[in-house]
């Protein structure tokens, strides 16, 4: 089965740039979605199809995907960005949806 | 306005069957670009995909849980139902339903979970 690997946590000071990775075998050939989950809340889609931003998502958030790594980047990090971030792919060959283990973004 | 709301028991006993209902509004389950997915999250742990159903009736299940899961829909009620048999304390967690929205690509159709319900917490205990 397909596995997505995310670092457990990333720490960044306010105003700096946070980069959260999602590793998978040839993930660059797949479409990756990213979800933000704040404490006690349901997940929210923040990046679709590698780099698309749904309506209402600030331009500070961006995504990229190449080779074996997809990356979610948050520029000018704010306290309100503190949350868990999950990457997701649809493994079409096995018709399975896979989530990464999630990365907790800590704003120092 | 798209909304999804999960409903079902708060507590089930081990070995019992869990039945959860997702009631949707703001979109039609019969729309060719739509589907509904079920995802769960044990306390303090990661999201885990369980199953989904597309507007054409096609169903998919997490391989390791396939024998325990059934997803169905009642389009007249705008509801999608998930049943999970042989519940175990390890199945304790928050269960979410979400709308799947299709985008068409040259080599096929893929979906993204663009709207989520608030989730419902299910505890499994005797």
C-alpha cells in the first residue's frame, strides 16, 4: 500500500516561512491535497491538486510537488496558522485514499 | 451553502454494529461531479480514510477494513450511510463525512474533499 511520510512537527517564528513536506514514492506523478486542522475543529482544504488554492485561502499558502516530495509552504507565518497539516493522495491503481501522518505546525 | 452533518450513536459496545448517517445540503448526491467520503480520527491521531461513494454508485473501501464496512445512499433524503460491523475499542474516534468534488484530467477524473462535516465522536466501550 502507498505510504505518505510527514515530519511530526515543524516550528517557526512569526513572520518566517514554514515548509512542511510529504514524502511518497514518485509522489510527483500524483495529485496531492493539503488539509489544515485546528485544535477541536474539522479539517479544512487549503491546497488542492498540488498547488491550487480554494476560495478564501490566503496567498501566503502555496504547494508544490515533484519527485518523491510534495511541499506545503506558508509565508509570513501567523499565530493563527498553528494547526495540524495533512497531505492526501488518491492511489488510483488500488482505488485507495491515503493520508499522511500529519505535521503539527508550532508557531513560536 | 454546502453543509454536511454526521449523526449516530455516541457510544457503542464492542462487537456491535455502528451506523452513521451523513445528511447533506447545498448540493445533490446525483450530480455527476459529486461523491461523499468517510474519514475517521482516533483521539490524538491522524486522519484515516474509510470509504466513499460516487454519484454513479461506485463504492470504494479501505482495504484493511473492507470486510467490516458498507456505504450506501438514499438520494431522496440526501443521506449517505456508513455501517461498520464488529466494533472494537480501537475504533473509538471522531468520524467525518466530506463532499468529494471531481476535477477532470486527460487521463481520468479525480476528487478532492472540499467540504467537511463537523464530525461525530464515537466511543466503543462496554
